[in-house]
C-alpha cells in the first residue's frame, strides 16, 4: 500500500498560497525602514525581493534520471487475483527499481493543488531536490519498470504544467508589482520628509544601527552536495554555484554600504559583520539540510551541515600588512580538514584603496599556505587556492572581498 504522505499536489490550495505570498510581499515592503528605502539602489532592492518571492515551480531534469536495483519482498496480500488460505501477510520475491529524478525549483510547490487536478494525484517521494519513484517487479514476470516509472512521471509532469499555469500570472507581473509597491512607499516617505523639513521645530535624531536589506520568511535553501572521501563516511561540501552565490550576496551588500557611507561610518567590526549576517540569513535561513548563518565567536560568518562547517567567513578592518596576514591565519585556524570554502571580508577605512588592493595578491602569495592565485573576479574581489595547516595536499578556496568605508 502506498504512503498517503507521498501523494503530490494535495494541499489546498496553490491559489491560496499565491495570495499569501502576495500579502507577504506587501507586508515586507511596508515594513522596510526609511533608511533602507532611501539608501538602497532601487534595481538591486527589486531584484532581491524578486528572487525571494518568485514562485519556482519545479522543472524535471529527465536527462539526469538515475536508477538502481535491489532485491525485495513484495507484499501481495491485497492482490484480489490471488487466493490465500491464511490471513498473511503474504510476500513473494522480486526486484525493486528505484528511480532518482532530479529537479530545479522549490520542492514545496509540489505539494499544493493547482486549479486543475485529477482525482488520483501523482505519487513520489520528495527528497531535497529529487523525486524518488520505486517500481516493484515480481520475479519471473516480464515487466518493463522504465515504462511504469515513466507513467508516474508523466502524471507528475502534467500536474507541474498546471501549477506553472497558475503561478505564471503572479511571476510575470512580480517585478513590476515590486517596483510599483516600492515607488508608492518611496513617495510616501518623501512626502513625510518634506512635511518634517517644513516643521518649525528641531528634528529629533534616531541613533542606532541603520537597517539593511530585508529578510523574509520565504527563503532560499542551501544546496549541500555529498562527496566521497577517504574517510569512513561521506562528507558534505558546498557546490561551486552555491559558493559563488554567497560571495555575490557579500559583494552586493558591500556595494550598498559603499553607496551610503554616512550610515556606516561609525560602525565597528562587529556591527559591520551583522550587516552581512542579516543579508545571508535573508537568503538562507531555515534550510532543512543546513543551519542558518550564525555568528560564531566575534566575527565569524558560517553555514553548517549538521556538525560540520561548509562555508566560513571572517570580517576584518584593514590595519596594515601584518593584520591582514593574521586574518588569513585566523581564518585558517577556524577550518578543519573537511572545510574547503572560505572568505575574508576586508573593510578599508584608508583613503588609498588602490594601494591596499595592490598589496593583497603579494601578501597572500607570501603566506606559507599559498598554492596559487585564481582568476580575479573584479578590482575588489580576489580568489586564491590555499592548503590546510596540517595537510599540504588538502586544498581550500579563499575569496578576499574588499569594502571601501569612510574614515
């Protein structure tokens, strides 16, 4: 008998979910502080919200389907074509063919019933970013398991197409909707600011940390790959695409800070670190496969899978060659043998940024763990390959992102 939990597209309903996402978007924009609205570049803020609220109905990657076979016992107790003289259960020998079907998109959207649906919903297990379909074949029977799997997959694809029809109107108008909502909010702020400026009374300041880009309850999940190692168990690692996305968030946050220097000029290292934590948490908090980004110690930024770090970052204010080299050592000191993805975020409060940027490759090259310099992404984004402290054969990636700050 099939497990009821594995029936897809049964939660009521996709249209209600779309309405809830629209309300969440409006509430998020309404909750943005004046500092965020005024300081952020509109295109980047629109893109940030668009990425969070876009409804990514899964797309099946049929070309990447994999299958495995194992022996099994098949329960035939409920087969009405068989006659049994005892209550059972009754089993016969057979083979289990397990199909792993990868997809791109949000797995949660496989659960909500679209406006068009069948009375017999499709059936499959959802495991992270894959569907799992099992086909049992009795020994001695001439049955093609591929054909049976394809029949189940066709029903899933049909429901996916209906779900995409339902969300297309929301997704197609999402960017314009966000831009319009932000425009209305900005006009309201400007009107209130003009009224305040016209007051005959002294305007009261509001000290404290400035707000940053918003976080949301609809968050991106972190992808964790499992790779084979020489150890007794497989090890989690961060895919290259995910690593680059994390670094892109760091760079976008850096640019936002550079565009509004007055808002950040009085911040210390820990406060600046919190800005980046807020951004990263906005994208990755709540992943079932990995914990959210958290502060560990004073300045760490990290993401963990169970008890292992898969990304480690360190924030430092530039204070000369020695402090920079010490920051590399501190970062490496946080990494275990299994850790391979790291980043240094360097805040420069000196006026001569070009001089700082020119020093970084030479300083990393001179560090004992240096192996080679990778292709530089842009003027303030460097990439290097180092080795672990206790194992020269074990490589790790280190990005260095430099942020310009006022004195």
